[in-house]
């Protein structure tokens, strides 16, 4: 890469696997370094925190099934 290119979708799973980290951790840092949340919601409870989260959900729902599976595999936490 030249440093001016934006990484493509296919680039991300390899980096996640090579580093053994989740994308969330790579983007925002380790969970322990984040401020604690006052409210913890149940996993089954649907909640959209802001417009950005809503946009992500809308985009996800418009993806074809194969892309949905690829995205879910990409954001799956590393073991």
C-alpha cells in the first residue's frame, strides 16, 4: 500500500486474523481502557444509540446475504 489508499473490504479479515484482535479493539482500543457504561442492556433488547448506529443497521439490512455473512465473520471477536 502507498499510504494513500483506503483499505478494501477484503483486506480487513486478514489483518484481524494476523493481529488476533477484534475490529472493535483495533479501532477503539481495549475494552478495559474505555469508560464504564452506567446502563448495561440485555443482549436481546434492541437499541439504536444514535444516527450513526441507525445508518449502520440500515446499510447492513440492505446487504446481500453473502456480504452479511462476510461482515459478521469480520466483526466476530478473535479467540
